[in-house]
């Protein structure tokens, strides 16, 4: 009598064999990992998620002092604080997606060797948990827009804002893709972990 199996594990047949249905099947694990990543980041801290706001504010403030007050770089009529905060909000999300997913295979080697689940679940959970922090910083950025509006600064909002979700998705996919590439290379060459953190810093100033 032939045995019947509940789960049959087969190797992937191509680079685009992502098996998204399988990831959806493990959505409970995905939500658990998202919660773990978000909670563990600021566990046992006094300010908790408020650190997302403080990080964005003080970095934008430092950029304003250095690039506008000292070097006098123009911001095309946009308030300098708002100008740098807008760029940092998006960049922080991309850099977090890249740096956190770049440690996926090395940091979770113990779990991967004990139980089967779609390996993409771990880096995707990192991207989603980072999205929570991005949402907090985006709300903070919108609050700054409202603040400057009360000060008399005029903003021209166009239909281009409608593609913002698409741009966020592109940021997530770029960070996820590059992070997985670096993570796979880091299994054999741990130098890539150090290169990534240094490279992300250089890329920020290059942009």
C-alpha cells in the first residue's frame, strides 16, 4: 500500500520559482516573526517606538545644520528640515530592509537546519516589521508638513502622490533583493556583513 504524505518538499526548478502560495500558507509564522522583530528591537527601552521619531528628527537636524547653516546648500525653497527629513524617511526604510535581511541566512542558520518552512518568510518578515517603523516616521513627516503649513509655507500637492505606495513597494523589493544576495554571499564570506553596513552609509551620502 502506497503511503500518502501531508507535505511533499521538492527543490526549486528556477530562479523565479518563488512559491508565493506556500508563503501565504505559512502566514501565521510570518505574523509571528514580524511581531518578534518589532518587539525585540526596542524591548526593555524607556521610549520604545518613539526612537523612530527621535532618530529621524536628530539626523535631519544635523543635516540641516551641516549642509545649510555651514555649507549653505540650497533646498529649492523647501524648508531645510523638511527637505532632509523627507529623504531620510525613505532612506531609513530602504537601509533597514537591506541591512537586516543581509543577515538572514547566517542569523537564522539554527532554525533553518531544524524545521522546514519557506526560507523567504524570514526576510519578508523583516521587511514588513521595518514598514511599521517607516509608517511612524512617515506620520512624523506629515506632522512637520502640517506644522510648516501653519507657519505660512505653501505646498503644491499633485497627483504624483498617488504613486507613493508603488515607490514604497519598490524600496521594499530593492532592500529585500539586495539583502538576500548579500546574505547568501555572507554564508561563505563574512566580510560582506561589514561591507554592507559601510556601503549603506556611503550610498546615503552619494544619493
